[in-house]
C-alpha cells in the first residue's frame, strides 16, 4: 500500500509560506538574511497573515499597535481626516514595507493615521513579545530594526521641516537644494514622481505643476519630467531665507 500524497491544501500553504519568506528578505527588517533563515526563525515565533480587500480599513488612527505589521503583498495608504471631513493622504506604503514600526515600543503606541488598503493586500502580524525575542536573539534583525526606526525618524523630521515653509515655492526650493547639495551639481533626477512629490509636500499635483512652471518661466530651473536643471541657485537660496 503506497504512501498518501500530502493534502492539496497543505501543499498550497507550504508554497505560500515559501513565497512569503522570499518577499520578506527584501523587507528592511530582514535584509542580510536568506529565505531559508526566515523559515527557521518563523518556526520559533507566533505570527498570522491576514488578507484585506481594496478599500478596507487595516487600522484606525489611535488604535493600539500590538503587532509588528509588514506588508507581504499589495499597497496601503496612510491618511488623516480633519474636522471638516477632508482626507489628507500622508503616504503610500508598498510591500514589503512595515507599518507603524517606529511606535510599537513607544509609550504612545498608537497608529498615527488611518491605514487603508489601496489594493487587495496581505499583511504579516508578529506579536510585540515575539518581536522582542527576535531582536534579542538575532543581531542582524536588531540592527535592521534600529536602522528602520532611525530612517523613519529622519523621514518625519524632513517632512516637519518642509511643513515649516509656508509656500509651495519655498518647499520646492528647499527640496531641490537638498537634492543638489553640491554647488557644481546643476542637474537633479527627482527620486519621486510629481504625484508622489505633491503628496509629500501635502499639496495637489496641479498646484505643484504650476509652481514648477512659474519657476521655469522665471529662469530659476528647467524641468524635463523628473530631470530638473538648476539655472539660478542664488534665487533658490533667497526663497528659503
């Protein structure tokens, strides 16, 4: 009597797990590890993977962060709703990036924004206690976590600095000067699309496009899609003084 083949459902589960590990090795927390390493590590901790449909709320603002959440598949957005009901999109997050990792161990460990699925997505949830175990037992994961939190702090500091400028022109001038730090560097390739840049500044894309157009007409910059040539650096400096 021959050996029974594993159930189809079990085979699908194993394949899904292997695919997840292949994605997670590209996550900021697991850089430097192999999928085989993660397979061993994840056998020693508790975790769940949940699926969310497009448009579904993943987490609400002020909800307690009890898990380390990492996108395994799909895209989510962080958004805030003001008292008038206006929705401000803060940022988009794509797999395999984490969610709210910078606050998981803070005293105020709450989601700072609403998190909504922009596409169908799958998210990995690791309980806080198991995250601590990972950080204590694996120096690579510990270093990666510290780096990810530090990078997040830098991102938020930069965002806060940009918000201190009152006009869109001031924001653009500071951003371009930051990218082109060298006085001899006149051509810059924007790391973000114009839509992503508008969201980063907290303005509409048409408003940003209008500012780029005005600055080009004034002979300050030349715009060719993502390629920006600084024609008058001194004028950019005047805008932020």
